[in-house]
C-alpha cells in the first residue's frame, strides 16, 4: 500500500462562535503530522501528531485546539477577534511509511468582524429607525390636530350664519311719494 495524499477538501464551518477547519486524514499512513499556520510568515498555531494510534496535540496559542477522529483532523479556533484576520495554511507531513512527504494542502483567508462593531452598529441603526418613526408619528399628530381645529372653527362660523338670530342689515325707510 502506497501513502495517498490527495487534494483534500478542507471544510470550514462556523459553529457556536468557533471556526472549525476539518480535513480528511491521509489513507494508508501510520504516522503523520498536521499543522495549522497563520499569516504569510507561517507562524505555527497548533499541530496534531498521530503515531501508531497515539495522538499528540500541540498548541502555541490559547485560541487553537485540535480534535482527531479515525477519518479526519479538526482545528478549532475559539474567541477570535479582528486581530486574528489573516491567511491560514494547513500543512501535512507523512513520516511512515517512507518516503517522507511534506505538503501544504490549502490556504484559507479568515475575516472576523468585531462583536462590538456588530452590536454598536445594530444598536445605532435601531435607535435611528426609532427616532424616524417617532418624528413621523409626531408630525402626523400635529397635522391631525391642526385639521381638527380648523374644522371646528369652520363649523362654528357656518353655524352662526345659519342661525335664526342672524343680525339684520340696517335698511333705510322707504320714502313716501309726495303728491
């Protein structure tokens, strides 16, 4: 059996506030190491070394954890902030069986939006929407009150003209013809 390194599809999932990078383990390999690097300078974040069914996890940072099953390896990045935005690279090293193989499987750019930014932007937008609705409501109330007052004035004026006690205009007495 020959060691098999394929162009593995890395699955990136966002779950419960964590980023999970999962990729299949190489087939027909008894000892390998999988490492997650950050940035163009390839700073090692965490690694997982599997040797004869023994798993050795290693992490250089608090926000990276590893998880292994018989079919896949997962890197879990927790509590990420804006400063963690970068390119992440996954590299595989196969030790047994020979020959030694080292390859980088995939690079993924990870963008993290600050939680505070989301909250403050959401809060500000809701406050602005609330103020606009309040202003429109106030304007509608003012217009309604003005129209109501205008109608009341018109009604009282028109009632006065149709009254039985309408004041009479002064009329000059008719002159009697002199004969």
